[in-house]
C-alpha cells in the first residue's frame, strides 16, 4: 500500500490540530473555573501597581483568549478560506505566546529561589544568565519560524534544530531550579526547620513544575513523532499547562499565612517579599 497523498496528510493534520485545540481549551476552561474563587479572594484585591497581579492575569487570560480565537482560525483552515497572512500571523502569535508563558513560569520559579537564598548575588547572576540564554534562543526560534515557507507551514512544519537547542536550554534551566530548591530544602531541614510551610510549598511546586516540563518535552520530541501528530498540537497543550502552572504558583504564594498586622497593609503581595516574611516568621517561632 502506498503512502497517503499530501492532501490526505494535510486533512489528517488539520483534524488532529482541531481535536487537540478543543481538548486543550476544555482543560483550560476547567482550570480557570476551579481557581476562580481563590482568584477573586487573593488576586483581585491586590493593588494595581503590583507586577505579580498582572503576571497572574496574563498567564490566566491571554492563553485562554488565544485558545478561543484559535477555534475561529482553524474553522477557516478547514473551509480552505484562510489567507496566508492570517495563517502566518496566527502561527507566529502562538509560538510567541508559548515562549512568553514559558519565560513567565521560569521567572516565577527563579524569584522563589532568589527569595529562599536570601537574594544573594550569585543566584541572580546564575539564574539571570540561564534565563537570558533561553530567551535569546527563543527569539532565534521565532525568527527561524518566520522564514519558513508558509504554504502549509501553519499546520505541517518541521521541528527546527534551533527548537531542539531551546529544549535543551529549557531542561538545563529547569534542572538548575529544582536542584537549587532541593539543596536549600535539605539545608533548612538539617538546620531543624523541617516544618516551614513556605519551604514545603516551594519544594512541592518546583517538583511538580519540573515534572510537567519533562512531560511537555517528552511529548514534543517523542510522543508527537511516534503518533504522527503535527508538532503544532503541542502549542495548545503547552500554553494550557503553562497557564495552569504559572497561575497556581502565584495563587499558592498568595495563600501563605502572613503574620498578624500584615494582612491588609498594602492590598497585595510581592512574591519574594511574601516568602521572606513567611521564612522569618517561622524561624522565630
């Protein structure tokens, strides 16, 4: 039996992309609804000037808007009426969104490490270099995608070598973050503070984020290839997982117990300040 013709492959790719986009959107909607009560309680009262409030709103609602708008774009692809410019703009925006949400989640984890290590300079330099290198590679990835032939590049496109380099850099950054988290937890436990809630929370969240990243990378370079899915399907799941992971990281810190007298002093929290306050209050008990 001969291999399927290009038209059949393209139709199958559109079908896979559509199914995965709907499934990823459903998961994202469920996650938004499940955290809405905590969002109203902890995020909305934050003052307008606090960066982590806007970071939460970005991670929660921009990917949701992108997933909803994708349904409109894909419907035009299925009907064959999508223009090349529309296809190109949508594709580049999806890549940019995934790269931005990835950088946002890693930045949240990095700020946590920064707070746990008492804002030491070497931590800033190490994590800053890793995240900067990954950001530079992300920009190169975006540029390489822009130069692709866009006849069918919106649905069926190759995995570029620069994407693999970006995956290695992402793995290196995430591995560094989880290693530093575990080492700090070990040091704190040895010092006799094994029941500090903030350390338990940071270790748990960091471990789950690391496992999630490994799963996304494994799916991107393994399952997608073995199943014959177009790589585009991972954009939807990656955006969904980054949205859920990043917003829950911020919510978990917002729910940390604060010392009496600090609950309503500023109308919001900064991530590292909240961790510092929690560490100090637990260490003095």
